[in-house]
C-alpha cells in the first residue's frame, strides 16, 4: 500500500511541476501565445522582372571556379518573382536557379550545360544550389554553391580545372535597384 501511495504522490508532484513549466498564460516567455503575437514578419518581393544590386559579398567566399564573385559587387542581376507560385528566379536565364520562397526562405536550383561565350564549343555541366533568406522588403541574402564538371575537350587544359571539377561558394546580399530589365548590368 505504501508503494502505491508513494507512486501516486510522485505522479501528482511531477504533474504539478510540468504544469508550472508549461504555463499557458499569455504574458509568459515559456511558450504561451500573446494575442498580439502574429509570428515572424514576412517580407515582400516585387512581382515580375526586376534588377537587384549585389550589395556585398560575405566573408568566407571560396571562388574555386574563378567566377570573380567578389568583383561583381555593385553590379545588378535580373530577378523574377511570381507571387502566384511563390517562385523566385535569380540571374540571367535563371543562372543561379529558381525555387519557391515560403516564410522568407527558399532553395533555388539549376542544373544544365553552360558554355564559354568566347568559345561556344567549350561546354561543361553546371549545378547551382542557392539558399535564399529574404531579410527585408526587396532584400535578400543568397548563399550559392556552384559546381562545374564534365568539361568538353574543346576547353583544353587552360579552360579545365585541375581534376576536372571546381566548386565556388559565396553569399551575396542583394537589394532591388533602380535599373530595369533587361538592362540590369
């Protein structure tokens, strides 16, 4: 009998402790919900085609493919946002990818064949994955990983990275600019 009473007492004590730790009052910081709390602020992106300025490159960029990502600060890229589908596309012809944005965040993807503008027979496979975080209205950070591989023989040794593959990673902060497409750059 003592064992049964001790178990009942322990269960009652634990229930009381859990009730104290999980208050449902609206004025506590312990998980209660305030009537004025509507969740995180959702920021807007302009619909349709826009030009977004590359404001900065965050520290830690690794430009293994020699893209010159840091030198592009001050330039602008075309951006398209379709509010009906929530699809954001970044770069000329979606060069940095496209994907859905929800709750200020999204993943853009692109995979395909690219070529050297000065030597069109020099082609390679290119994959871009980019995490986007919308930080303010018409502003976002885009963290990009670009992998280039499967270089055509026409690229030669000068145009092919050592080992046949290169990777660049960087993060840009971008903000809607005053230029209008298609004249972003």
